[in-house]
């Protein structure tokens, strides 16, 4: 459905130098729920990341959706592969652990709660299926 603007007032033609203004269609609002074009995931990047998630190396910082890497048992730092982990989280390959597994860690000098990430059943299947692709030359 396209909407058009109302016709111009003929008394205002002198203001614009007599240039006729055609009625331009107004674009409809974008439909929600559509995602941007997805880049394909590469097995050589995803499999090591899924193995690290399986070993509980990643977590989310205090409900801010910032991905952290566990350095020690009580220290975290920002993850370099944050975009890829958030993509895996959105696609359902990785999930948050239950709130009872929350740990208190130092982020810099401030102690903050961190919720570890774990693989889902589909994430585990993806890791095992794609691990055979990385062994090929």
C-alpha cells in the first residue's frame, strides 16, 4: 500500500518559482521481525569457539549481554568474539546457564555477577558435525 501526499496549493506556486511538485509516494514502515542479511558461519571459527563454550570459558556480564571470558576462577575480561557468540546465542546453539550458576567475578577492580554460557543440544550436534570439516586440508 502506497500513500501519496496531498496535492499542492496553487496559491503557493509563486513561493517555489512555479515548479510543479509531483506527489511522491511515502514508503511504508519496515516490517518488524526481519533480520539483516546473514553471513555464513565458518567451521574453522565456530568449532573452537563452541569447544570453549562447552568448557565454560564464556559468560554474560550482569544482564547487559556483554560477553566475558573467564581468565581465572574469579576474573573476567571482555571477549574478542562477542559478535559470534551473540549470534550463536540468538540462533539457539548457546544458552545461558540457570541463575543458580551465577558467579561473582572481578571485572577490572569491580566485582560483578557473571552468568556462564553452555551449549544446547543443537549446539553440541553442530560442534560434533562441523569438527570433521576442520580436519580436512
